[in-house]
C-alpha cells in the first residue's frame, strides 16, 4: 500500500513538472511571436521608405510624392486621416498641401494658423514627435479648427525639416482614442525624413536651374558638375541608406535574441521529447536544429552584407559632399608616401616601380592621396605572380589641366568587362581580391570634383593604364569646389 502511494505521489510530481515545463515552453513561444511582430513592424517601415525612395528616384513631381506619402502612411498605420502641411514663405500659415480622409475641397485650399499653443505650431518648434492621446484633454495646446471639425481624438505629428527652415508638418489622426506604438512613430518619422530630403533636392535643383539661367559660362560648367553629382546621389539613394541603417541594426539584435531564446527552448524540449511520438520528435528536431538556425543564419549574413553596402554608399556620398581645400601639392611626395605604405606588397611581388618627374598641382591633399592610393593599390594587387611586375607613373601639364597616368603590366581587364570598371558594386575579372567594388567609384567622384576626367585602357594579360586629369583652374584656398 505504501509503495502504491509513493508511486502515485511521484507520478503526480512528474505531471506537475511536465505542466510547468509546458508553461515555460508556451512563454518562450509568446516571446518569439512578440519578436516576430517587431521584426514585421521593421519590415513594414523598410517597405514604406523603400516605396517612397523609388518614387523619388523615378523623378516623380513633388505634389504627387506628397499625396502618395499620405496614402502610404494612412494605409501602413491604419489611420483615418493623414496630412502634409507646408509652411508658407511668410512662415505665418500652414497650407494643407496633401492629405487623405479630409472633407472634399479642403486639400490644397485650407490654411491653418500655427500658433505656438496649437499642436501643429508646437510641432514646428519641436525636434521630437508630438503625440496626442486625447486632444480634448491634452492641456499642452489646443487643436485647430480643422481637427475639431473632423472630431479628431488621437494623433501624431512630426517635423518635415529643411536646410534653412522647416518645410512643414506630417501628421496622422484618428477619431477614436488610440495609443501609438514606437514602431508607428518610427515609420512616420522615416517618411518625414524621406520627404525632407526630396524637398531639399527639389529646392537645390530649382536653385541650380536659376543659376544656370543667370550666371556666366564658368558658373554654368560648375552647375553641370553639380547636376552630375546630384544624379549620382539619386543612383545610390543616400536617404534610403540612412533609413535602412536602424532597421538593420535592430534585425541583427533580434536575431541574437532569437538565438538565446532558441537555446532556452532547446533545454525544455529535450525534457519533454520522451513524451512525444517519433514523428513529433522528428518534426521538432528538424525545426529546432536545422530549419530555424538555417533561416537565422541566412538573415544574419544578409543583414551583414546589406550593412557593408550601406556603408560603402554613405562613404561615396560623403566624398561627394565634403568641402575640398585646394593647395599647392608636390605630387612626387604624395606618390612616395603611398608607395611606402605598399612597400611590403611591392617587395613580395618583386615589382619595379618607375616614377617619372611629376608636375605640382593645386588640389585637395586628402583627395589626391585617396586617388593615387586606390589606383596604385589596384596596380600592385593585380600583378601577375608568374612574371616580374612593372608599374610606371607619369604626369604632364597643359594650359587647362594636369594629366597623370599609372601603368602596370598586371592581369589586365577583358574588353567585355571594361564597362564595369567605374560602376558601383561592379568588379571586373576574377574575384580573388577582397573588396566591395567601390574603390574606383570613389576615385571617379573625387576626380570629377576637381574638374577632371578619368579613363582606363587595358588588355587581358597585358596590363592596365589609368589616366586622370585635374583642372588647372583651381585656386588655393577656394573651398567651394
């Protein structure tokens, strides 16, 4: 009888432990679902920002872009009302430039007084999103007649910033009380950032067009160079890259959390596996040990690769915007400095480097070092190991430009790959040297900023010659290049 009682007690204890483990397993599953929901929110943010970025790159006009932005925001955040209000030139009124949900005839015609004690006026002077849970009870400010006429209760408004003054306000509203999440606010702010950059881009284009009509030939040439730089800026979508950075970091962090959660779940599953039949054990084992780790590894590697590309794009954009400081440069000194950093590689490849007398040039010191370093590094690393390497550096000057060339007898570039040489993320020939395919894109950007050109001549198995020019019209101390 005693043994039976003990056995029954032990069985009840085991059942209690099993129930406790099942509860823990359910809690882990709930945490996983929460993380998945947050990842989905990040993905939604990326999708909205990417959609707007594509519209910007497509050259869509500003009114249509603003209208599309309000539709995308309202749909993504599931709100009844969204609006873009433009701060008019006198900066005393906001014009309802685009919106969805408002009464017919208001968009394009309604003007709102942005008093400091109103939500919209408060937003203009705030660097943070303004969140209203209930407009009727919020004592920070009063709502505009536009909001009251539509019985608005909750809302969020963010600033659409500008270089000199704000463009206006982007806001969303509901007629029912709603608590907006951090993810909701992030999406709204990301859209405002895209709009701000697109608007500034349009303002810049308008200014360049006006200057092109009024200024002399030299100013027109500089304007054309700026327009080329703007086209490059459109190609790699600087703004979208910025807005992708935060989601990438978050995704990488959540992948780490998922791995820790998976380890916790594994110990619990191991304890309950004996209570499952063979088919159930096989399903769980495959999911936990193969499918989920494989999926997380793929996401992790994809995020890392994307982050490298974003960093490369941002670097190229910074090169195009950094102030240059032209000064008289001894190019012999620059070349010797770069060769010292490559001395070990040159010695390993037993290369002979010939330096002809080089002319001095008025240019940005840092830029010239980057240009020479990129081209010389390529010349060294792509030498053929089965024949003595030879690199020759030459320079000459005429009335309009200084010309430099760097020739090597390395592996060369096939004719069908020549179009890839200066393109973003494109690499020619065998991919046995680490890199993102951005070095010569950097070089081209810097050369163009110095009023120059760059090109190459090459034969597969024979070697390559890179030639670039620097304008002779740059003046020392002129940082408006």
